[in-house]
C-alpha cells in the first residue's frame, strides 16, 4: 500500500444559533419549506482573517437535506465579493452549500442571510448578525493526554464530535484537508499548501483550533479542548502499540479486520449499524466506513527517544529545499513531519501505523487524526518553549534570501523568489491566517495550552 504519509509518498463565545428574521413561508405542498424550521449555526472566528464557519440546518420532513438548496449572502467588509469556501474550494457568488466558511478582513458586526428552497418551490430566509473581533476573547483551555481525561470530559468531547458529524460540519473539515493537500503544488517539488513544507505545522495549528472552536460552540461548552494522543507511551508498552487502551471502546474504538474490510466494528466512531455499533460515524469522503489497519503497514510508533532527539538536537525550524528533501538534522519541521529516516518517521509513521482511513488526504475522517495532530502541535509547542523560539526562528522569513530560483517549487513574485503560502507573513490557504499569527500557541489569540 502507498500511504500519503510514508517517506516515499505523503500522505463563549456566544452560541450563535437559530435566531434571525423570517421573511416568508406559507406551506402549500410537501416541497415548500417552513421558515420556523430553518436554522443556522455561526462559529465566530478567532480573529480577523480567521475563518467564520456557517452551517445550515432544516428540521422538517418536507424534503431531505440533500434536496434543499442553501444559499448564503453577506453584508460585511467584502459585500462586493460574495465568495466563500465550500468543500475546501472557493465558491463564487452565489455561495451555496450546507456548511461554508468565509474570511472577514476587518473587525465589525456583520449580517448573513441564509436562503433555502427545493428547486422550483418558494424560498425561505433567515438573517442573523455576527461579530468579527480583531482578537476574540475566549477562555484559555488546556489540552491534556487523552487517557488523563475524566469519563465526563471524554463523553462531552465525543458527543460534540458526533453532533459536528450529524450537522455536516465535521465533513467540511475533511474536505478542507483533502483539497489543501493538492493546493499550491509546483513542478519540481512535492510540497503542497499544508504538507511537505514549512507551513505544515502552523497550518495544522489553525486547523486544530478551528475544529476546537466548532466543538465549543455547537456543544455550548467553552471548556472543551481537543486532547492529544501521546503515542510514545504506546510504543513503550510490553505488549506493543496495538495493546494500548486507546484501541478500546472506552476511547478510540478498535481496529478492523481483513474479513470486514478493516471497518471499525465498535466504539464511538464506527460506521456500520450492528449489535456492536450505533452507526453514528458514516464516512462521506472515501467511505462508506471508517477503516483502521492497526500495525498492518508499520508495526511501531515513534519512540520517546526519537522525539526527544528531534526536540533537543535540531535548532533550525526549516532550511535547504524547504520540502520533504530538506535535511532533517537542519530542519525541525522535516524531522517532525517524518521525512528524515534518522528520526524514525515521527508524524508520518503514526498515519501509516493506523492505516485505513488515516492513510489518504481525507485522513481527518478518523477523529484519531485530531488527537494525533494535537500531539504533533504539542511537540512543536515544547520545542518553541524550550528555545524561546516564536517569531525569530521560523523559516522562511517574509523576505528570505535563502529562497532562490533554485529552491524547488519557488515562484518569482513581486520581484522575489518565494514559496507561496509558506513564508512568515503569507496567507495559508484557504484562510487569511499567516504563520506569524500562530507562532506562539500561548498568546491570547490562540486560546489554549498543554498539560
């Protein structure tokens, strides 16, 4: 099998819900929708140029959600441009889709109108305001190792994830990751907008925090934090990493077996309804089931020693070719992402060990993705703290002479050679957030720390 993440191939906070202005709706037949049943969820952004997420829902039986056309229009600082991000791609005006996101460039209180109808039938509408702050003031949450969570905390997290799944919001994140993985790919390099390059760590930091904010808003619980899975603990188990308690129904659920196509048979994230599975996790992208092939393609996970070596021996964030060929001894990002054999695979090895749904670019299909990447972010967080390395260590800088015509995949932009989307002040697609805005995970803009 070729995995996206192998070394040869890659692999509150106000709960803004339901309230608005009803313009009209008089049911005349089974296809005419009822305005009082139309609702929206708005997840306010972390700050300007961060994404605001908008999700539509219709709680009625007149038509299945798949037949309802949801259209969004905004009155904000970009009124002349009604584009949005839908299924990971920029959708031009009119913006249509059940779950979309949009970036506001400036702070302010804006309004959004959601229209809904079945083709050929009258339209209903709701309008709601939302606020974009320059820096959202939210409680700082502490991310903890998943096994240290109380039963109540784990249950609350699972319920929030399952609600995000039911609302179509979770799959929006799968699309974001999948599409970004084929964005800004240039001849001469395997680098893309979110992997195999300097933005790998800051892009996933934004992605994690974006999901964390969603879970807080839809649950009404500002204390929810994504836990990290410290897989070095499992690598040290006498029975091997497959014997870990994370692979039980009490946490992630087990791996699958070959006779069932490696579909996860039980636990909170199984897909096929049975005597052991509630079927609450249908997989839309590369589905229909959530699959895990634990230990099939790699029998080990990263060791504590290999991660300690990455954190203590590498002082440079990134360098050289700025892609998967960068020398791991001179690129913390390359070593942690897993493209340096001397450090044991790190991030990539975990994807390969889990296998199944964790292998392709749609890997966020498995919630284990978020617990895994939370640990990757924690390792970067610890490296930054140990070196006081927040703004001065990231490479490439805004104008960096180390990026030249010979740098793989570079482009000549505004008189300079650049790796588009990866410099210190570059916007990371599909958002308006740059690495410079998330370099310090302890600042108020980010809103979390690690225990």
